[in-house]
């Protein structure tokens, strides 16, 4: 069964939902963002949590109000409900532009919508209920939102980690199967994405995979013995840069005053500085991440060493100059 519903949102709420759909790579074959597919996943994976959280909040407020001896139980229930609707759920600005989206549901998402329609609306419209659910979801930190959208993947990985079992999976867009020893899940502080840190027996190396890009995750019956040295190394990497497990290099970058300001402002994947000596910034960080980060600095952040990183950035700017000169 398939059915369509009109959901009214503010432009800001829709934009934020589209941003999440794009960040979590919900796309159609033509590359456009698949907002409907994303929202169906959100509904299926978040409905129970949203309902339970609302019930807990309502009961907490209700118990506080019931402690007021002069307030009758019926009045306390009414006030608790009004507090939820007025101050908790209604946090969209009334002056913002509104828009409408068409939500097409089927399968499990259709069943949940029917549960909401038949049992939970009271004096609220379905559109209003869904709007409040979406706003509640958006109030959660991004890494926790990622955990909601990819709930089954997280649960499978967590089970494998707790039971020391191997897992197999493929990366999004590829049917190639990878089998690894899972050690931990770590969140990148800058990106707020979560990564599986693991050991690849076949390649004999530690690896990192962004969880939202994994598919067909399956917990195998085979167990593995956790290696203390491997675990300690992955924990260290998880605290610093879980998205990159390549060895650190010592790099020295000469910064202009504007470069220093850029370093403060550009926080995504920013390497931690080891030492500052005037205009020279020292880093002990994976070379690939340093290259990616300082590509944005141009003349305001010039790599002095190592030679390999300096050469990579010089080639990057030379190639860009060549393309610009060809087009002039």
C-alpha cells in the first residue's frame, strides 16, 4: 500500500532536512537528493524513540504539576499538554516562510503513519505531528541523527563489537564484500560523522569506514581475539582523527596573519597544532589530512616540510593554474 500526504514545514526546517539527506547520501540515480527516501527512513527509525521521549517528558511535567496541591489532576494534565505544544514542539518561527512537501509512504513507513493517524493525533493534524517529529529529530546532534537514520547498521556493528565477532559489509555503490574485526565506533568532532575502526585480516592493516556509507552489514559466527596493541592504537586514532588511520608525519607550515585567522575559522578536519614558533606551525598528523586541509590556504599557509607534502600541494596549485590559463 502506498499513500501520499501533504506536510507543511518552514523553509528552514525543510532546508535542514534536505541537508541531512544530502550529507547522509540519500540520492536518486540522477544524483539529486532523495528527500522522500530519507524521511521514510527517519519515520521508521525514529518514531518509537520520539513517542517514548514525548511520553517521558509529558509524565515528568505532569508529576511536577500534580505536586501543586491546589491543582486538580484533570487541570494538571491539560497544562502539561499545553506546555508540550506551546513551548517544546512549537519552536519554529511564526514569521518564517512556509512550504509544503509531499510525503509518499509505503511498507513500514505507511504502517507507522496509520498508527499515528488512528491513535496519536488527538486535536492535532498529521502534518503538525510530523512537523514536531522532524523538529525533534533536528534538535539532536548530527552524529546521533546519523545513528538514528542508520539504526540497523549501528546495532549490527555494536553487537559484533560486544561479542568479538567478525562482520562483513559492502560500501555504498559497490557490491565488493569486506570482512573485518570491529573494535570501536568513534565520532569525528569536526565532521560529527561516526566511523567504524577495525582491523582487516586480509590486508593486515587497521582501517576506518564511515558508518553511513556501509551497506549489507552482517555479523558472522566467527569470533576473533582482540589484540591489545591494535585496540590501543585504534583508540588513540579514534580520539584524534577517526576518519584517517594513516601514519602521522611531522609537518611545518609557514602561516601569514590571514593564514592564522583561517586556521582558527576552518574547523572541519582541522589538524591539532603541536607547537607554534612565530609564523611556523608544527603538526604531527596524517599527511593525507594535512594535504586536504591546507589546500584551502594558498599563499597563506605554505608547507615547509615534509618534502612529499610540499610537492603534493605545489602540484595541486600548478595544475589549477594550468587549467585557469587554458580557459583565459
